[in-house]
C-alpha cells in the first residue's frame, strides 16, 4: 500500500495536570511525536496502563495479529462472539442501525459504539460494515482480480497505460523534512519501476488547502493542454487539496486528463486535531514550535473540521475519474508510539487512524479498500505490484455511475 502521510503540529492544554502536552512535528514522514513539557506543578502518579488483550483474526480479508483494548474486542476479532452474549447483543443493534448507511455516513453510529463497546470494537465494526457489504466485497474482489492479472501478465501494463504520467502530490512539510518520505518518493519509485513516467507535483508545504488546490488545478490544466494522461496519488492533507482541485476549481472538461485519483489516508474532512489548536495555550505552544521550523499555522488552520466538512460537502467530482480510497483500520495495538497521544485524543470522536476519523477519509461512491493493522502513517505503503494493479484496474473498469 501507499506510504502517504500528513505531519501536523498540535498541542493540548490540560489544566488538571498544570502542564502542557505539546504534540508537534519532529520530522519523520508526518510522524506526530508527543513531547511532554516540564510541569509547573507536581504531577499526580500516572494511572495504571490499561489492560491489553492479545488477539488475531481476519479483518477485511487480511489476517492480523495485534492487541486490543477490551475482552469484547478480542472475542470479536477472533470470531468468538458467542462467548460474549451481552456484547454481541449490543453489537447486533449497531449492525441493524447501520443498515442502508454508506461508509462515510457511519460516523455518529461508530462514535456511539466506541463509547458503549470500545474504540477497537468500533473499528472492527467499521471494517465489517465496509468490507463485508456487497459493495465492499465487490471492491476487494475487483482489486484482488486486478492484482492476479497484473502478476500473471508478468507485471506489464497494457499498451494503453504507456502514456500515463503518475503525479504524486506530497504531504505537509515535505521539503523541510525530506527524510520523512512525505514527498512520496516511494510512490514515484514504484511507478517508475513499472515503466511509467512519474513526477512530484510541487505544492506549498505549509500552504492553506485552498491555495494548494488552485496550484494543483493549474498544473492539471497545463499538463492537459500538453496532451498528458494523469493518475494522481495523494496522501493526508494533499487528499483534501486534490479533492478541492477536482471537485471545485476544474471544470469537467479541464479535469478530463485525470484518469484516476488514489486517495491515501486523506484528511478530506479535516482533523479534530487541528481543532485542538484553535486557541489558548495549545495554540501558543504549537505556534512557537512551528515558528522554530520557519512556518506559521495557516496549513494546520485550514484543516479544521468545520471548514473542511462544509467545503467537502459542496464538491462535485467528474464521473470520468476513477477514485480509490485507501483507508487504514488500526487497532489500538497497531498505533505508532509517537502517535498514540493523538490517537487516544481522537477516540472520543470514533474510529480513527491517529490523524483523521476513518469515515472522514472516504470519498462517497468511490472504491474503498481497507488496510488493517496499520495507522495513518503506514496506511498506503505502495509497492510496484499494488500500484500496477490499481492503475490496470482503473484503466479496465468502466466509469462509475
């Protein structure tokens, strides 16, 4: 899968501890690292670590071995719900309530199930509702068939793909931290390995979503005029930027050169983490940290959920573009250690990958492929076979309705 990541610098003030928990960038491919500030008053003894439950099972067609946050979640993952009848009864009520809801509409139900059952149970429910639906099975089956055909063809793209250019749209602060991988070098390498021309579409590394979206739209117009056929690959913040470019700033005829868009762990509807630095001590601390990096807060501010959700709801995508959502589905035991504080902060909002809510990473009506066992930062680690199968499948599929 694709390694497409967002780096945010965030902070949360916690008066009860008389200290600040500054969550900020420390390099790495969008890796959110938590740094504890020196407290201004003695801290109480930390609470005991929550109990962890080892479990293994199949999630979205992939076998995972991990730890989860409750006995119910462990039994759910292991397929042993008959041993927890009360838990199963509650779970069945959420399954029934989800009937008729599209994946991106599951947020309120999943938020409640996370509170009443556990965050990991809610993440498993999300995976079940998406992957085990008729549509989800068709999506996964289509990808597996494309992958098998790709391998049987010896990893060769059809002749119709030879003129394609893969444009990788990089993540936040990709220039300041080239060691991070936020520049999507792995995507470019994978595309070139299968014989495609691949380039990075340069954008402002800390610009507002809207500013980068205009730049992306301008580049698509320029390349379209040159006769290029494009596959866009985005990750995290750049997912919101590509969405704005395709859904707002380009007319359908201007977007015609874009054959497909692979949206990896996109913060399409923003991140509650960005809301947490709206004001107060958290904003002061994060602002200081960002100034040390030579930046302001405009990029982070443009990811506030109120702004992004309202904007995304007004977008309209050309039906000729094949869109593929790649969504991480981590259990609590899969979260990168430097991202754990952010993941736990987001649990109150429902299943998340440590940066965005799972339901907020989905373009409605698009093919949605789940990646269990990884968090936001490893959601889309790509290899040549996966990219080749995705592009081949997009070329062969008919346009979506």
